[in-house]
């Protein structure tokens, strides 16, 4: 049974969790529109990253919608608090969604990073294996999150090993992309690395929350962490990769990218 089912919730606690689900879903919907609207300003060799962002946004939007429905259906107001009813809330939807999104997000990095040929397929395979193993071993561990027994800690540790492998491959990819990039694009890849490092590294904090903060406020904190990590690692990441792809396209002479970014250059030109 998920940690969330152990407690009663005040009106404020219940509404905060439901609201953060709604906010996150709205961000994903907005990012979907943005990624599709700006895709034509990116050169064909990089454009797939925008469409893949769209795939991630649709998947994540549906997941958040299901979580919101589950949360609303699992608890009912008894006059003093929201209490568990006949159905249970489950975080399993998150793990299934991550199983789709993580390989796609990492594929985007390879595309925008300009990784091609056999190196692309080697790193893509490493990303998929490490990413799915990280997710699925964490999923096994979370079944013991209420008791906090050996299963929770052992599978959580195994998941962390796969995460470190994934992090290393991501670092290699960004390092290689920066090596051949202009200074401006290299800075944007550095920002991508720090965003990746921060947002992906706070997921374990949410995983550990049942052992850190064992009450209703811990449930609220966990869902805030999960949701804001999702926003950063999916929506903000997708927008940043699109910006890199557009800048690369402009540098390589793609006219639509030049025209789309010309408003940024105008103030600098007028200063001269």
C-alpha cells in the first residue's frame, strides 16, 4: 500500500496535492503547444526533439490526470478531514509514465547533442537500459515503502547504481556536444547539465519521504517534490533543448531559425 493511504488530510493538505497535480498537468499542456508551435523554426536534423517533447508532454499530462482522479476518488470529506474510502491511491502511474518518458528524454539529448552513427546507438542503448532499470528497480522497492524494510533499501540502492550510470552517459554526451559547439551553445549545454543534475537528483528524496517525514505533511511534500521535479526534467528541459536546437539551426544557416531568433539580435544591433 502506498504511503499516501496511511493518513487523513485537512482540507488544505488535500487541496495542495490536488492543485499541484492540476498545475503540473497545465504546464505540460502549455509545453506541448509550445513545442509544436516552434518546431518549424528548427532545422530538420534537430526537429525531432520538439516532436519527442510533445510525446513526453502528452504522456505526462495523462499521468497527472489519472493521479488527480485517483486522489479525488480515494479520499472523501467526512466533515472534519479527508479520509480514505473504498479505493486506494497509487504512485504506480508515475513509474509507468517514467518508463515511457525517460528513454524519450534521453534520446532528445542525443539528437540535439549531434551524436550520430554507432556512438548514437551505443549511448541510446545505455540510456534505455540504465533508465528502465533505474525505474523498475525503484518500482519494486516502493512496494515496501510503508514498512521501510530490506526490499525498500536494497532495491532503492540498486536503482541508484543505474542512475549513476545514466548520469555518467549524460555527462559524456553533453561534454561531447560542448566540444564542437559555439561558446553560446556550449553555455546552454552547461545549463542543461545542471538542470539535469538537479531535477533528476531530487527524485530520490521523494522516494525516501516515507522514512524521512512519516505523516500527512510528508505526503504533501513528496507530491510537491515529484511534481516540480517532473516540471523541471520534462517541460523546462524540453524548452531548453528546443532553444539549443533553434540556435544551432540558426548558426547552420536555417532561415526559419534565423528569422525566429532575429528579434533577439535586434536590440544588440541597435546598441551598436
